[in-house]
């Protein structure tokens, strides 16, 4: 972030920048490399309960955490003093982290960027502070509602599915009845999958998404999943193959990673073309710090616009929604959270009409 050429008085933030930040909804705090506060907007005053006149021009140090009036502000300026810190992005600028405070409960997202001088030197820092407490409370209430509703729906649907399964085994059923039972079983199964996806997403957002990491063979997990997917692939006239892969043992929650694999294979089969191919690869990356797995199909592909939103909750690309209108739009959202929870990454390489390759990485030595 470059500082504007026309500057204000020495020791003060540039006039243009001060005018802009005063009207930003998030709290804006600007300070020099010595932690002398240069700018403190109105939103920051509301968030921290401190007047700008009290802090602008003042050098803030860790020792100021002893002041009850300034403690919250100091813990945001020096995040290592905060009770709970979750780093979202720290290897590139801007740096992003989430801070949680108690008594009273506050959830804050902080985005830190550098202010650069004309010669490329760091002359200050801009910290953008967003109070997400109410947002998180609303999300928690919504998550709780979804959890209760989904549980209430899952029980009768499971019973219906079980009854239909038994009816399907009845000998000498009239052909029309047999077809109707199978179609209804399919609808009940899809409904159960959507409900399970909703419950999984609610666990993610409610902080109830624990991972049990144990050494497991990712290649073997894929081989099993490929075998299990063959009946579905046959129904869609798609072939699934896995390139030869040595054992790839990494710390993982095998059940959760199994969900990711099943989702990627399911998508690659359903959004393929008749006679299409799905290819699975598992191998260490170049620096052998991560195992990289990929599921490549020869299907319809994904537009660049859809790729930007593909891993968001409830999002479905236009072309795939036409092919499979019954999807929940939660599978890739859940997969992203599982992979990132392991310390890995997930992404897609695709071109419309030429297929897609979904890939993810897992750290060989664990998160």
C-alpha cells in the first residue's frame, strides 16, 4: 500500500487518507513503525470505546494493556496479547487474523497492511478492524436452527427409506409399483444426503467440527472410493480409473477425507459426458512437503465466473445445476473446510467444454 505523494504535517496521516477512513464502516487504525497512532476513525472509536483525541499522537506499547480503558485496543494492536488468535493469512500482505475476547464476548477480524514510502520503505501500518460479534451470533442461531430442523427431518426420512427398501425386496411386485418404489427411494436418498450436508455445514459454522488425525494411506482411501463409485459410474456410462500410486501415508481424519473424495468422485461422474472418463492421481508434490491428489474428468467444465464462487456455501454453477437440479451446493464448501482444517489446500482447474480437475493437498507431516 503506497502512501499518497501529497502529505500532511509531520507525524500525521495524509489529509486525503484521513478523510477517506473517517467514513469507512470498519474501524481504521493507522500507526507508524514505532506504534505512534496517526489516525483513528469514528468506527474505531465505537469499537474500542476510546476517543480519537486520547490516542492520536500517542505511542502505544504492550505495557498499556494494564490500563482497563486501553486494554482492548492494545490487544488488537499486539495480537499476541489477545486471549485467542486464529491466523487466516500471514505469509503475504495483507495479513488477516481473527481475535476472540471474553467478558464481554467479542469476535474481531483484523486486516493489517503496510504503508510504503516512495523509496519502498515501510513508513506505517494500516489496521482494518471489523467487529463480527453480532454476525457470528446470528450465524450461530441460524446454525442451531438448521441442526434442529435437519435432525427432525432425518429421522422420518430414514424410516421412509428403510420401508421403501423392504418394499423393493417384495417378490412379484407389479412392474408399475416396482418402478414407483425405486424412484421414491431415489428421492428419499437425495433428500437424506441434503440433510446430512446441512448438518455437516452446521457443525462447521458452530465450531463442532473436530478432526481426529491418525496416519492413514490416502492412495488406499482413493482406491476403495474408486471401487465403490463404479456402480454409479456404470449407470452414467462413465469409466473411472486410478493411476498407479505408491502408499501415501499422512496424518488425516480418514472419515472426513473420505467425504471429500466421495464428493469429488460423485461430481466428476455426474457432471461428465456419456462415455466420459474420470482419472484419479495421488503423488507427493515437488518439494515433498505435501501429498497432492486430483480427480480429473472429461465433462462439461466450469466457467471462470463460476470458479470464483465454487467453494462458497449453497453455490452451484449454472451448467451443472441444469444437469443435476437436486444438489445442495454444500459438498465443495464442506470439502474446502475439511481440507483447510488439515492444513492443506483445495482448488480447481477447468475450461468450459473440456472438463475439470479438482485437486487438494495434505501436509505429509500434519498441520
